[in-house]
């Protein structure tokens, strides 16, 4: 499955202050240094509620909320060496590039490289998290999204 697009269900927020819509989305295979995670459980935290309220200045729509979650690696892209399919994972609010001074610090995971594009709804390579009506790109590496 690692080279195939997979379909799954996601709760999509298409606009602020509107009910979430359960949609079938397509998840692209992981690119180099990316992982694809099969989510087993997720929660909606205050950050998600803030974004959905429309008050978050970085809140972009459409969006799939629920960064508090857990699952297993479904597949990994080229160059990913620390993880393999089947490994269990807990998601982080902010992914890590593994290169900046914050990522190299054992006391924080507030990656500054990721923050530059995260607030724009983009991955570091400028890929959109949610594209069109039914496809999503998820990013992780030796760190997680």
C-alpha cells in the first residue's frame, strides 16, 4: 500500500462555525522523508475549537482538525529510517524538522522551520494539507505531524 493513494474518513471543517462534515478523503503515499499514519484515535482540543470558532488568525479552511491522536505507521517514504510500518505513534501538535536549534534541543519540539509554513496551511515543501474537496497530504519524517 505504500505507493498507493488510500481512502479514509475524516471530519472536515469547510468553514468557521459550521458543523464538521464526515468525508471520504484520499491520502497520497508518503514522499521522501514522510510517513503515512493510520489513525486509531483522535481528540478535539482547545486549539481545534479555537480554529473552528473562526477566531484563530492562522486558522485556514478547509481543515481536518484533531492533531491530538495516536495510530500506527501505515507506510514510510524513502529516507525514513527510525520508523517502520506497524510502529505505534502519538501525534505532536508541531512536527519537527530535526535540523533547527529547537528540534535539536531535548526540552522542546517547537520547530521554527515548520512554523513558517504551518500557519499558512502548508507543509515545508509548500504542499497543501487539504487540497480541493477530497485529498489530503500528511507530513512527518523522523519527527511527526
